[in-house]
């Protein structure tokens, strides 16, 4: 992405899109019963409260009544149907890692099979987005959590701690290509969750080879444990290398969430918050998902950054848009064209 002399001025930046992840599937409800929903009605009310606070993208997981993260697509279908009624304008984004909660005592935090995860493209009613990881990688969500943060929660259980510490994201090339094909065929926009620069480079190859022709909505996930850590140099390089026509959301974990989000707002990027990312504020006190949204809205106001409405967020993310060819995709994203056979030197970018 390019930064011009006026790029830090709020009037030159897109309005702020706030994503909220208020369903915290890694936690037990007892870890924060004031904020973590259990029943379907509580899931829906949480979405309404987050929307009213200023979030326009809802990152979705759902619980069974025993408190475990659900792996049943029927539960997602049920929740999506209710959310379409309760928050019809909100962008509904299903987390592609729906199965990372361990089942039973001491069970591995194992994702669903490749075929089962492809069924996210068959959700009814369909979500606006499904998140997708690029490349297989370690996902040790415990890496940046201190004992003081998880010590009084369910993650302190040795078996649960081990399960989440040893988790791996299964996203090999054949699965990614097929998953993209199915999502696009179903009219669902992929939202790319990228862990580091190699992921971004792999995604560019997918675009250049015609495996995906559409807008690029990217989240840089700085949670450590196989992903980038919350070092500003990491996300600044990611932002620098991202296509000009993409959008970027910055995501981190625990008390890194707020400073990462503030830097995102200053740079014209977008933010993500919620109890899936942190239970704590900068003073170590519990903070709800709604309170996190309200905090971002206050900071954005001080920075002069306007909050996107749901309609504006859909326009910024280009929900429902697809392109007709590799060449059109590269042009719309502000990327240089593919090299023609025999051509020397670097091909110049061209206007869409």
C-alpha cells in the first residue's frame, strides 16, 4: 500500500470498519459469564448489542448448551437465520476455524476434516464472508498469554492448555484452491486471515494464477505462536506489501489488542476486537466485547476517523463483487500485470 503526504489525515481515509468477535470459543462461559453467551438467544442479543455499539462486522462462532464450541453446521445455520432477522445490515463473517475447540477431556484441539470444512460454503442462509487461512501453520494461541491472564480461566487446565498450545492450521494448497472455488460459487466472499509475509506472497500467487478473482479483504493476525508477533515492524511490512486495492484489518491478542487497533486506526486500516481476542483491558481488568467497541469508537472520534455504517462497510469490503479475469483482478487491486512471455524488465501497473 502507498502512503502519500496526506495519508494520515482522517478525511483521506476510509471510514473505520470495526469487526467484533464476541463468542470467544476458546473460553468456558464460566471464565466471563457476564459476556460470553451460551443460549441461542444470548448469541443473538450479543450481536444486537455489538451492532448498536458501532461494530459492523460480526465474526461468528456458536456454542452448544454444554458450553463447548459447536462443530455442527446446523447450529451455524440456526444462528445465521436468527441474525439475518436481528441485525439484517451487519456483515456476517463465519470463522473458518469452527472446529478448533477440543471435544471431551484431554482431547486434541483438532479441526474438522477438509471435506467437512468445505461445507461452510453450503451454510443456509449464507454468510457474507467466511474466513480462510492460507498455508498450513502452527497456531499456538497460548504463546503470548501470560500465566496471570489464563491462570484463573479454563485454559489453565493442563489438558486444555496442551491442546491449544499444540494446535495446527490445516490449509494446504489443494484445500485452499478448492475452498475458494466453492465459496465464490456460493456467493460467499472469502476474508483472508494471514499469519505472516509468506501467506501474503502465497495469496498473490493464487490471484495471479486465477484461483481467485475478487476483492482482497485481509486480516493480519499478530498472535504469535507460529503467526507474526505484535511487533509493529511485522505489520508495517505487511501493510507496505499488501496490494493498494485491498483492505487490511489488524488483529492481535490479549492486551496487545488495543494498541494494535489504535495504530490501525491511525494508519487508515481497520480494527477487530471482542472476547475471542482478549478478556482484559490495559489495566488487567475484565472488559466486555461491547465495552471494547465503545472504546474504539471513542478513540476513533479523537482521531477524527468516522465509523462506517453497515452500508458503508459493505461498500468498503465490496461485498457481492467479483471480477471476470485475472487481468481485471490485478487492475482492480492495483497490482502490476502478469509478465507476458519474453517480456523483460518489470511490468508497470495499469489503471482499472
